[in-house]
């Protein structure tokens, strides 16, 4: 029974490690990554296995993601050293049979933890709890729409009234040159109605007012050309 004392620290380290990766996955997901990529990057950083070139660029170009990955690398190395140290001590202090019992217990615990986290209800519960806690931290504070729209310099929202001289008149949004000019159509005001989030197949009609988000200089050129 005393030999099990060497299994307990390893079990705790593994459990904490799994939970750390889970927290990091949710944190990376909150920065805009999809769940699979967030998990892969969190696990890669924690285990020190590295990223693909494209994934490393995605991380390096975002301050919050970069900090998360750095913390994971530090914690991962510390956890790995702790596990190795504990296992080495157990080799020195225990007989082969108790050691095999410890290894068996560790494998069972790991399998149980993986199955537990694979449960959709439990995973959703943990994700919601972690996300709620992270949202209270300054890096993850949700910003108002107005602030988000002002992130990119020289970009903003403006209205474009479609006159008879407009080159885009009669075209669908897909056929128009707005996308090439780095302009996104958020909505179309038409008579007494509004078309929110218009589709690529929606057609631009005379006297429409387009609510545009994009490079203000390009929007200005369209307005000036009318």
C-alpha cells in the first residue's frame, strides 16, 4: 500500500495537465480559433511537439494566443520534469511488482480521465464554466461592436446611395466590385424595408442605400463617382 504513494503525485500531475490543456483550448477558442485547431495547438505547446508553419504564424500574430502558448510550454516542461522525477524515484524505492501496479493504476486513471472529458455533457459543462471565468479576465473582455469595427485603421462604416450613374446598378453583390475594393455590404435599405446581411445573389437596385463596412477611401471613391 505504501508503494502507491509514488503513483499519487503522477496522477495529480496528469489530471492537472489535462485540465490545463482544456483551459488553454477554451482560451484559444475565445480568440477566434475553431475548437479542433485550438485543442491541437494547446496540446502541441504543452507537450512540446511543436506546430506546423501555418499554425505557428496564426499564434505569433496574436498577442493573447502567444501568451497562452508560452504559459503552456512552461507548464508542460515543468509537468514533464515532475513526472520523470517521480517515476525515477519510484524505480529506486519500490520493487518491480508494486511498480507495475503503479503503472497499471496510472493507465487506468488516464483512460478514465480521457473518457470523462470525451463525454459531451461534461465537456460542455466544463467549457461553459471555463469560458465564464475567462470572460472576467481583461484579455477576454467582450468589446462592443463599435470598438471592434474601429480596430482596423482607415476602416469604418458608411452609406452609399445608388444613383442611375452608379456602375454597380443592376448587378448582384457577387457581380459587383465591392469585394475587390475591400468593401463588405452589411445591409441594404430599400424604400421602407431593410435587407439585413444580404446574400451574394441580392441585386443592387436604383435608390438603394448600401450600408458598407470597409476601407473608407475606397467607399469615398464610389460615392464621389456617383
